[in-house]
C-alpha cells in the first residue's frame, strides 16, 4: 500500500459525498445523499434521534478507500435494543481490496460493539453476493436461519437477502 498509512476518520459534511460516490460505484444498490447526511447529522446529540450511527471511513493519505456504516437499533420507545449493532454497508475501493482495509473497518465496529456492551453485529447481504458472504463467514459471521425474498430491488429484479450475525466476545 506504499508508504502512506491506512487511517480511519469520521464521516463528516466534507467527505460524505465522496463516500456516497464510492458506495454507489461498488454496490449494485444506489444510496441517496440523504442517507449519508443523516448519518452525519445524527452525531449532533439531538435528543430526538432514534438511532445512534456508527460509521468510519478509511483513508490512505487523502484518498478515501473505504468505509463502514452501522446503527444501533431502536425499539418502539426509541430506546436502543440492547442486543447488537446493525451493519448497513461496508465497501472498499476495488484497487485497495484484499489489503486489510475491510478487516480494519470491521474491527472498529467490533470495538464499538464492546464499548456499548453489546454482543452481536447483524447484517443483511444479497444471496448473490457470494464473495461478500464468504468474507463475512471468514470473519466469524454465521447465517441466521431465515431468508428474506425480495428484500433488495435491483432494477426490476427482486433479490433475496440473508441475515448474518457475529457474536462479539
Ligand atoms: C467485502 C469487502 C468489504 C472486504 O474488504 P477488503 O478490504 O477487500 O477485505 P480485507 O482485505 O480486509 O480482507 C480480505 C483478505 O485480505 C487479507 N489481507 C491481505 N492483506 C492484509 C493485511 N495487510 N491485513 C489484514 N488482512 C490482509 C485478509 O486476510 C483477507 O483474507 P481472507 O478473506 O482470505 O481471510 C470488499 O471486498 C468489498 O468492498 N466488496 C464489495 C462490496 C461488498 O460486497 N460489501 C459487503 C456487502 S455490503
């Protein structure tokens, strides 16, 4: 990866658009600017927030090479369900994959999970994303029993999602 260090930085108003572009190049699902802006503004400590975002971006020098976004899930009263963190997306720029960036991003979330005294990370992943599923399994995620047909809409195609979960010690 050259001499420049891999560094994790916060998602903020200056970098969220660049991250959105990276996500939308790598994933088949398109995420709107509002999704990322919400993650940024939810960090302001507004008491009306119903979720706590957990996100980090990976940089090599000034170049954005990846990122992860998660949420602590609320129950109907707005309280966090004390079971786990929901991992919404993790992406690494194609040219920087298989160099440990994804593991570093996931490690960050695992540390956060322990900080909140939570024990699980949950996620949805497309059943067609064989490489992604394999990557998660190598990192200790397991498939939970049920599948969700039509969870993703890719063009006019309905794609099944599976739910995976990792126990964080
Ligand atoms: C899935 C994804 C996030 C993984 O990120 P990544 O940075 O490529 O993953 P890593 O480099 O951390 O790990 C991949 C391999 O590189 C190895 N590796 C190479 N150099 C390494 C280093 N310096 N440090 C640690 N691991 C290293 C890891 O051991 C790992 O090998 P293994 O999976 O055989 O055990 C990435 O491939 C991606 O963006 N995929 C497309 C989007 C996607 O499918 N996201 C998931 C659904 S939202």
